[in-house]
């Protein structure tokens, strides 16, 4: 006997309180439904339901066993769902990238990771934690960063430009000429060492701007478009009406691949994409 199938018949009749309605809900006729419940009662050795022409009631044993029957059906459904998850093709490689690299480069990195790769975009600290937890295979993070026991590849500098309000009047733009507006930067907690290195580098080059926190590049772009800040970006597609992209000289976004144990050819492909973008 298919116990789960017969328990489903019993539970449905108990919930509907009527064999006819239960049969309609189950997509079957009433006689085999009634026979199925009787077979379950015979198998269990107890009467589960009392019947008359108009109503079905639970016996004491039926009321006692109904929650257990529901629990078994729920557990069986959960088991099938978990099995289905395992049956689906798993990603060949789980790749993480920082959002500052931009959508186009992220897509190129995912393509280099191979077919069926899964891409996650997150701040450096989140990616490092995910690698530590075994949730990612390789990530492209900002440099420098605290990496613990992870293995890191070569550092690559991605070219950046400044985003300034379109009303910005300077004819010859340098870092020093941007004085007057704060610099929109991601939260320091996203990549503390890289955040500090950027600000120290700007000071060395004669610009010590106040900063305003922007959760992501879109938030930074909105601040620039509204005339409230300037921003630096390595994303060649990041722009909007009211925003100018200007070259302020070499000030790269430093990134590097970090991993646990991916295939060497995959690492080589990811490194090649980063090198080509530098």
C-alpha cells in the first residue's frame, strides 16, 4: 500500500468533512476514495472516520492521528523539494565580484569562469567572508584587503574617471580643481583597507576632500547628478544626464582575484580578463 497516498486521502476527507467534496478536490470519483480510506483503516487497525449520508466525522483515533498524518505529508513534500534541489545542475563555479568593476566587466569575468558559472556581486568584506564559508570558489575584490588564509592573484589597476556635475565650470580639470564638493565613496566597512588607501592617495596628490557615503555606484551617481558630490568610477558605462565624465589622471581601482581551490585554467582566464581591462 502507498501509505502517503492513502494518508493524503484521509487528510483531504477530514478537511472537507464530505467524501463528495474531497473527491472533487482530489480529482477522483467517490467510490475509490471511500475504498482507499477503508484500506488505510484496515492497515492501521483503527476506524478513522464515521460516515452518514450528509457528514463525515473524525473518530477519537482519527482526531489523534490527523496531525501526525499531516506532518508525514509535509515531511515528504519537503524531502521531495530538497531532492529536486540536488537534482538541478549545480553551478560549475561560484564567482563573486565587487560592484565597482561595472556590469560589463562582471559579465566578462562570468564568461571567463565558464558555462553554468554563478555570479554574485557584493562588497569586498562580504566576498571574503563567503569564500571563508565555502559559499564562493573565487572572487575579484578590492586591493588591499585582509584575506586571512585565502590565496590571492596579481593586483590589477582598472582605469578610473571622475564623475562631476555637468555645471562644473573648470576648463582644465585636475584633482585639486574638484575642491568644493565632497567625494561620494562606498561605506568604509565594505573594504576598509582599500578605502583608506584611496583617501591617502588623494591627499598625496593634493586633494583632501570631505566624503559622503553612497551605498553603491547608483547612489553616488544620483549625488553627482544633483550637484551634491563628485565620484570616481571604473565603470565605463556609469553616467546620467547632468553628469560629466572627466579624466583626472592615473588613479586606478586596484583589484585582485582571491580563491580557495578553483581550476588553474579558470584562474588564468579571469586574470586575462582583468589584465585586458587595465
